[in-house]
C-alpha cells in the first residue's frame, strides 16, 4: 500500500534492496542445478502483499525453491530459507526465534538468514552485535532444522503436482577420456603454473597453456574436444582437481602459504590530506583505499523500500567500488552492479555494530571503499580499511573490526581442509567461501556460500575458530598502521553543535520564510542550521559549519533569541521611540519594549531625554509573555543604585505590553504583539 517517494512514481530498475534480495535467492539455488544444464533459466519473484511484520526474504528463497521443485528443471534438491534471530526475553535470557517479526528483529542482537536443502546448509547471511561463534552456530543449526522440515514437505508436494524432470545430456559428466588425455600431456605443466605465487604471472602462464591446448585439441586432428566450451570446462575441472590435490595431500596452496597463514598486511592512515579520514589497507595482492566523509543529517542515506518508513535513513553507510582496472581489465564504469552492492552491504553490516550512537557522535558517516587491486576477499579488505579510515576521521568506534574469508576443500570421502584468507582462485575452485567479520573474539557479520552439500556444523565450528585466529592476527597488524589514524576530527570536517531550546521558540528562530536562519547561515558562514532533527526531542537545533568558533557564536546568538527572565543583553539597539517607551533589538530579529519608567531611576517626561533611535543600551529581561512573543526589558535594573521594590515584582502595566519579533503597535495602548506568521522548519 505504498507509493514510491521519488519524483517518478512508476517503478523502474530494481532498488538496491531488491537487488540484494535477488542475490539471496540466487546464491543457494545456483549450485543445485545439474552441472550439464545449459539452458538460460530465469526466476522472477513478485512481492504482491506485505504486512510490515513478516520479512519477505526467506519467503522469496522458499518460493523460488518451490517453483523449481514442481517444474521440469533438473534441480538436485528443493531449497528453502528461514530467518533466525537471537532475542532477549523479559527475564534477560536469550532465545532464538525462527522467522521473527520485524519488531522482534529490531531488538535482536543476532539476525541470520539461512538457506539450504534437507541435507545441508548452502548459504548464511547475517549481522550480529558482537556475539560469539557458538551463538552463530546455534542459530544456523536451528535454522537448518526448520529448513529440513520445509524441504521434506516440498518434496512430497512436488511428487503430487510436479512435472517430470527433463533429461540432461550428461556429456560434461563423462569427460574422463578427455581429462586423462590433457592430464597426461599437460599435467605437470599445469601444476607448475598453479604453483606460481604471483597472480599476474600465474594467470599469464595458464593462458599460454590453455592456448596450446586449444591449438592441439581443437584445431588439430586429435578429436579430444569438439568445441572451445568443452575445453573450457575440462580446463577448469583440471585446475580444481590439481589445486585440491595440492591442498589436501601436500598441504600446499597456490601462493605457497600454509593452510592457516594470512597474507602479508600493510596499512597506512592519513593518506589523503584534504579528506576527513582515509586509509590504505593492503593484504597480499588485495588493496582497498577507504575515505570517510562526515556530514549532518542532510548527508544521510534515505531509504525508500517497501519495508521502510517514510523518514527512514542511515546514519552510517559504506559504498564499495570495484573498477575494472583493479584486476587489469577495461570495462564499463557506472552504476554499481549486483556484486558491488552485495560486497558493500556486507562490509557495512560488519562495521555498523561498532558505530557510536547519535547522542555521543551526531555526525552522518559515509565510507567509500575503492578497490585498487584485487586477488580475493576485497569486501573484507573494505572492512579493515573502513575501520582505519573511521578512526582517522575521529569516529569513536566501540571496537576495531576486521574481516577474513575462509575456504574449504571437501573430498568425496569426507576428508577436508580449511583455508584462511583465500585467494580468488581458491574461491573459484574450492567448495566454500565463508566471510567472517568482527573483533578478536566476537562476530559482527557473516556471509557463507557453499557449492556442495555435506558441510556439517562441526566443519563450520572449525572454520569459525580459524577465522577468529585470523581476525586476531589481522587486528594486531592493523595496530601497526603507519602513519596511524589521527583519532580526532579533521580541521576540514564540519563542526556540529546541538542546543536545546523551548520548542515554542523554534518558529521565531526560523523566521518568516526562513529569513532568520538564512541570515545567520550567511552571517556566520555556516553550512546549515537544522531545526527539525529526526529522532531527537522537539526544540533540538543542530548547527553545522567548518569553523568551530563561528558555530559556537551562532549557538550563543540563537540562545539570546530565546529570552529568559534575568538575561542581560549588552548594547541593545534602540530601533523605535514611542510615547510610553522604546523598542530595543536585543538579539537579531528580536525586539523588546522598555517602558519609560524602566529607562532611568528618576522620573522622565520624554523618552527622547534618555534614548533615541540608534542608541545602545544595556538591558535586563524582566518579563517574558506569550511564549517569548512579548518581552519587557529594563535599563533601571542594571543601574548601580537600583534597589528592588514592591512595584518591580508586579505584573505588566496595562498601558504597555511586551515587545515581539517584528512587533507592531496595536491600538493606542502600546500593547505589542509579534507580527508575521511563525513557521516550523
């Protein structure tokens, strides 16, 4: 029942949230297709109705799994998805809830999306508020229990209403002769090429071997391959087999590291002199430069989705850029693709739990992570670089966080090897990509994609333990950052100062058509003055500017515009002389009445005897009425020989009221009322 909040009301390209949901559907289903399936297959999920409480992402995964289960498309097993959250009950104890409501998720300290089949987990995606690995595993185990039951029901349903599955040409599954031929001719050369440590050199040698195979097996008369596509498949299969053999049997990896080794790490902060915060993080052949920009609420990322409220926005957001140059290629540079959105969202979720609350740090924080070179786990490099850049910008994070990608080689006999800090080739040729982010002992975000069934909770427990050790090592290396983060707000960052005033004064502070606010922004050379701060009490005003002294001066000026009895204002300007007193401007746009009896200790006959237009008077506010619209001031109360008397405690005189903002005389009695309409900004 919502209409888009943008200028165009007709839906166009998918929003970022919809792209991310599509990735959640795609990732667990893709590895379950028959390897020989060659037809283009498209799944379209329509969210037709949403009650605001039941999250649609698990339903989208399950609906896609159901559609494939009853279709004639050869999917190995039905796939389903659930959400699991850890929620604290009224007694303070934590409980795990399957498919919680949106209101429950808001209070959750762990929120996981789990997808899989009746035989195993295929995907995990989630965020956590620094929880333990064991709690993550409990959530995964509970989620898979629910998935197993759902998949069993889907299988029964498919037996009743499903179509017979298509027969698939099994050519790719019967490549034994071709693989044996290539292995005999090029096996040792392939192994030597895959043992080259440098990514560029390794890729070059593999390309040479592939071209030699093409000339021999396709252009020649051997008859081993009928097409380049068939050669490509066998070539990838051979690389996978050789890498797996090296890892499991010899304990060696492509770049020569041990299974638990993390690539060399260097980092430096204060890289860019004019930004608010920056850091360059390098791990092996993966490098990210992160830049932080601080701003006010206008810099926040507005959210316009079917699940968002009208005024939802992000105080902290991370945007990930992966230019083709980072992998030595040319290509389109423009709007982010699915991969960029997914990696950026993962890195954002990893850092978000340690971002300070708005009460202690009112800035909006934007992190841009640009990958300058990539050989695996660039999203986790963005987590590390983003953390250092936020520290460099002076953001008081709750803790430093780091991320690492874990891999897995799983053999048919059940033996396996877990790899820490995987390379791009190890990701492509292995069975699992398990990204884990957090501090040295706790988790803030996880993302796992598994290509095969059969990965148990015990394997995941071991992977999480090794990931914890790797994160601790990475965090230690980040402490060696040179030069280190400044740990203070940059002189180029805006100063944000918040004050609270009586809400009844807000309209007066803004002025007709925003006149007063605009004038103060110009006079004090500010960036903005925000009189409506979402999520903060009415009457909160945020002032933002580059120069702190000007921001504080503006705050003082605003406070003088909110009169309180007893306030003293120096050098108030006489702006109009009246028969019964004079009007003085004690603050920008604020006028008050000083009755003739308050101008001097002795009786005076004419106002002009002591005050004329343009004179400067020191005055004290003695009465505030109508929410600050009428103010009475006195010169007499500040004179050295002033002695309070009973008349000084009496109310306003009948003949003279208080002055107001741009006040106008009403009738002949001298009652001043605020002119013009007040407007809340």
